[in-house]
C-alpha cells in the first residue's frame, strides 16, 4: 500500500501565508532563484524555519530540472570499498563538499559487467545531476558513456583512456614514487625492489613509472612484482620477490595496505626492518604511523582529493567556482587538478 501523504506537513501555501507573499515567490526562494528581492528572501526564509517546511524534492526536480543528487561510483567489490581506508577518505571529502552545497551523495559499486550495465543505465535515467568515478580500471566504459550522454562527471585519478576528455583530480603519484626511490638510494641501499599497483589503474602505472625514473640505471625489472592494492596481495608479492632475490635490501610498495602485508612477510622470513630491508609505502593512511615499525610513506591528500573532485563537479554543474589548481590536461584538454604529495619519514626507512 502506498504511503499516505502527511496532512500536517507544512505546504508552500502555508509558508506563503506566514510570509505574506505569493506561492510563486516562496517557490522561487526555495528553489534558489537569484532574482528575488533580498528582503523577500529573508522573510520567506524566516517563515520556512518557523514552520519547519521541508521541500518536496520530487516536485522540486520537475521545476528545476535537477535532482540535487550526485553519484559516487566505485569500480570495486564491496569488501574493498568498505575495507580500504582510501575509499572512506574520498567519501569524507566528497560528502563535506556536497553537504555544503546542499547536494546529496549516493554510493554505487560495480563488481561485474552486469553491475556496470545497470549502473550506466541508472546514471543516464535522470536520477542524478552528475557522477564522481573512483578506482577506474583499464578501459572502463563509464567515462565514455557519460561523455556521450552529456552527463557531467569527474574521475578520481588520471583516466587510463586518452580518447575521452574526462575531468579528473589526481595526486602526484609519479613524483611521490620518484622521491621514495631516491630516498632509498640515499640510504645506501643497492638491491631495491618494488611491489607495484595494478597495471590497469593509473595510480599503479604512474607509481611504477616514478619509481623506475627515481632509480634510473639501477632499476632491475626482476625486482618488480605486481600487487593488487590489498594487504594479502602485498604479502604474497613480497614472498615472491624474496624467493627471486633473497639479498633484497629495500622495497617500495605502491600503497600502505600492501606495505603492511610486506612488513608481515618480511617478519615471517626473518628479515629486520629497516636493518635488513628498508620499506616505504604510499598513501599515509592513519594506521601507517602505528605500524611496527612505523611506516615511512608518501602522503597523499585523499580527503582533499575527494572534496576537490566534488568542487570540480559542482563547477561543471554551474553550482560553484572551480577549485584552485585546475589546468587543461595535456592529452585531452579536460579540466584537471594534480595535488602535491610529500615523503613522510618514520622508522621503516
């Protein structure tokens, strides 16, 4: 049975009567029109507060042609989204910026091709004003689909596809990995390996590239082992490296979760950190400082990345100014922001 409307809920007419203005004036104020006299805005706003009026979002969407909803689409299974601190930090930043703009956040997770198809259909059916895409893999079809449909979107991280002009907010992954490699060389380490991120994600690609640039001629491809950005994956990759290179004396790991796995694998193999093997991670999640030993890592501004993504999307929707640092991407010309990172020195390296 359909829910009955609440007959005691304040209406536009009640607000108009309290404010002594027309219903049309109340509607324009509630829907954010900028042409209303400021004095009338003050009167209507006071009446809204006194009566506890809550706008009907469905009706408002018909009037304004917007839903005041933004979707955050994570291309990962739910255990990754809820288990990886990266995602919670992104959500914090996004939520803060959208709440300030009176926009609601919807979380969508895609795990299978069927999920992807349903997500694309939902995004294009008028339920949201725009989308924020995180953890994109390879040639994910969502950016191209949204671009063709004209739905505003922003991706978290440099898109892997160069044939789609996708606005994005990223961290300086390559520069951070380069500084990590240079620091390990400065410590006098000579057998420097890496556990890389996935090769179908720009963060994995860019961090490996920065690491190899930092080592220069000392880079040995046999000391590079792919990981999956999970703790178990980091442990397994480190064990494989130790089997091939038992004299490994330094390790750059492409995110902190994998670095935690690497610390455990080194401990099980009887290697002291940093005495035998120096370890550097990437992210600087909250647990990095509490690791044993405390993890040296590259700090990225994940919460700021989320808020900047939201601000950039809001600007594309015409609902705010563009965030600082926006420049055209060199390959596509799309608006982009690359946030700086810094190497945080602790006990592991």
